[in-house]
C-alpha cells in the first residue's frame, strides 16, 4: 500500500544510544600507568618457514662438516701411505 501524497512519510523511532555500540566485542581494557597496552596480537614465533630455514641450515652445516672430514681423511691416508713407503 502506498501512503497518500498529502501525508509525509513517517520516520522510524530513534533508539536510545547504547553505551557500547558493539555489544559482541568485549570492553577494552584500561591502560595501566606503568605498562602500555600491546599494539598488536602476539605473533606465532616458530612457523613452517622457520622450520624450512632451520632444515636448510642443518643440511648445509652437515655438508660443510663432511667436506672437512673427507679432506682430513684424505690427508691422513696420504700421510699413512708416505710413512709406509718410507718405512720399508
């Protein structure tokens, strides 16, 4: 049904202002004088990317260690061979 043109359209009634306009959100904590409020939510400290970096670093360290180990073994083998040839 349409309203007759002589009557102005009625406005919906205004609801009284609520002290918390978003009731589903918890009230904000009050600032402590000696401790400022945290500015962001705490971050996850150890992620999958960090795990990947740790694994790559571990493999690299193992490869470097094996390189040094093989070089040392080769030097020892050469020294042993030279000692055996000289001792005969």
